[in-house]
């Protein structure tokens, strides 16, 4: 184990526990052990649900919840570099990107604290109908109940924050199952929550077998909500298995960008190069498909290729690195296979370097049914295809089963607004990469990409339900 390796237990009912079963957390870059984490299963998950149910018997007032959320944000501020180093070590995320994630997690907690303080129902205009005359009615927003949260490896701190912070703001206790490859950041957040004075049971973190933990979250009737971020097949299966729970899904994408002939090509090329390869393309909104009007095709390609070739590939702990490893060998082999079978022309990259890191890869004009054109690559791969019109571009962009975010580069307001309406996505960015996200935005997908919106204000709505109160005057 590395000298700096971290050891963490599970966090259940306010205690750090283990049952003798441990697992190693390894760097995706070096394979070195960067931490050791206690592993739990069905038994620990049931105990965690017991603790969450018990915690919710004594609701925390909104001001207390907000105070705790602010303190966690403060803890993240004080231990910002530690958080970034942890993300870098366990996810292999380049340090400069990991620092951005750590800052964003602070923002997520800060926005959630605001939501805790303003969580309120609304007045119902009862005398708007004759039958309502003489009555007063309003709604209360009540926490739905215990939240089972499941998070992915690629934003091990901030996507966990997007589960925990709104749940606490809404007054819901949580049982969190982080990704097995990246549990350290989640347990670090639990430590900050404990330090911030969160009473026992409001947050429980169980690391271990996805099947065992997931089965308890699905089957235990006391878990009212499942909030899942990860891959589509796992997410939709969970929703199918838990028809009576509120299941929120944040899933994948094959993120498209449309570049009009009238776009500022320097700006478009700079944003595409930066946002197709950051964290080796392992973001659900990493740019994967670029559709450019034929008149601008050569101009875009000649600006894009040198920018992509200038990205520094290497050790994620190196301050200069732009592109590090993908999460594991299976992912690397799959991505290299998809590149090899793409059927397009390789503009740059296409293979792995001496350290086994996939070089940022640009593929020109692959057929629409190639995997790189219609599945989520989740790797440092981007396609660039010439199209004859913006209509064709929109049809191709809409032509997959995904619908998370899409981007448009154009200097014409009419094209921008038309495409914003025609693109079937949860979000459309204009003259900005669709990889753009700040944590107060409503973020989520349509079609196979999900069924919810995250961002504390929106997540709090999902995690609470309205109770109507009618008073006879
Ligand atoms: P994943 O393989 O689906 O895993 C996500 C989480 O689900 C992990 O904690 C995993 O646990 C758990 N899991 C796996 N099988 C399960 C089961 N049967 N029951 C319950 N839980 C189960 O996804 P990933 O590879 O970590 O993440 C990449 C995917 O997430 C991509 O598709 C990406 O687009 C998507 N994503 C979406 C968003 C968004 O906001 N829309 C954000 C980030 C990522 P183990 O780790 O133990 O297997």
C-alpha cells in the first residue's frame, strides 16, 4: 500500500464500522493501492436503513439542516486540496480537473443550504371555485422518506454531493452506495458531515457488492426514494424493479455538438478540444459527436486537430496533465475496439501510448451506425462529421436513444433558437460546450438519459411531496 494510502470504514448510524472484510482501492493510472475500505453487504445495508428510519423520527428543523450544510461546505473549503488529491488518486482524474470538482462540491452544499431555508409549500386560491368559498388551503412540502442513493465513479465527490446535500436540505435521511472503484471521496464527505454535527443516522455510507446493497434498497419498503446516477441498463432495471418507489435516474449520453457554417470556428474548436477529452472523456456530457456544416468542415478540422494534439496526456497527479487514464483495463480495451471498428478516417490518436493511456482521438465521418456514433464511448474519442444542413445535423444529433445535453455553435440567433427547440435533450448550450454545468442548473436527461433534474433546487422538489391542508373558516 502507498505510504499515503487512506483506510476508511463504513459509516452507519453515526459510527465507523467494519466486519473484517476489506477491499483495496487502486489508482487507475498506476494500479497502486491508494486506500483500503471496509466492505459491507445486505446486513450492513439493512442496519443503515434502520438507522435512517430512526433518524427521521426526530426531524431536524430547516435552520439546523442549513447550518450543517454550510458547515460541510466550509469543511470542503478548508480541506479542498485533500479532496482534490483523493479524487485524483482513486478516479485517476487530472489534478486540475479534480480541483474544479472539489470547488463545485462546495457550491452544491452551499446551494442546498439555501434550499433548506426556503423550502415551503404554496397557497391554494380556494375561492377560485364556488365550492372552495369560506375555506383556506395551502400545501406543506414533506420529505418523501429514506433515500437510497447510488453514485458512479466519474465524479466521486460532486455527484455524491448532489445526492446527499439536497436530501438533507429536504429533510430526508440517506443510505449511500458509492461506486466500488471510488468510495474514498464519499467516505470523506461522511467525515465532513460528522464533523459538521450531523446527528447519527442521517447519512449512512455502505460500500460493497452492488447487487446485495441494491437489492436491499429496492426491496426494503422503508426506502421511499432511489436516486441513481450511472449507466442506463442498471438505472432503468432499478426503476423497473421498484415501481412503487420514487426512482430518479441520471444516466448516460452520446453528447452532440452542431457547428453552423457561420460559427466562430476558433471558439468552437477551442471548446470542443477542451471538452471532448477532459478526464479522458469520462463525463456523461463529454463531447462525443460533432456535426459541422460542410462549408466550415475543413476550417474546423484544421483548427481542432492541433489543439487536440497539444493536450498533455499522462500522470493525473502531474499539474500539467489534461488527459489521464480511463477507469480500468476493460474500459480501455472496449474503447480501443470501438475506435478500430469505427469505419471513419482517423484524424489523430487512435491508439494507446507507452503507458497504456489512450491518446485523444478524432475520427472523421464514421457511419451513423458505428458504435462511436450511437453508443456512449465514455473515453477520449470524438467524431467530426460534415453535414449538408442544420436540419441534417439536428436529425443526426437526435438520432440516438440519448438526450442529456447538446451544444450549438452559431452566430445567428434564429438558428440558435430553432435548434434549442428542435434538439431533444434536457439542456442545450449555445456557443458553449454542452459539457458546461454549474451546480444550480436543472440538470438531467430525456429519453434513455434519465427521468429527473438534479441541482439542489430541483432535487429538493423530487425528494419532497406536497401535503394539502384545507381549513374551514
Ligand atoms: P454504473 O456501472 O452503472 O455504476 C453506477 C453505480 O451503480 C455504482 O455505484 C455501481 O456499483 C452501482 N450498481 C451497479 N450495478 C448495480 C445494481 N445491480 N444494483 C444497484 N447498484 C448497482 O456506472 P459507472 O460506470 O460508475 O458510471 C458511468 C455511467 O454513469 C455513464 O453511463 C455516465 O454517462 C453515467 N453518468 C451520468 C451522469 C448524469 O448526471 N446523467 C453523471 C455521471 C455519470 P459498483 O461500482 O459497485 O459496480
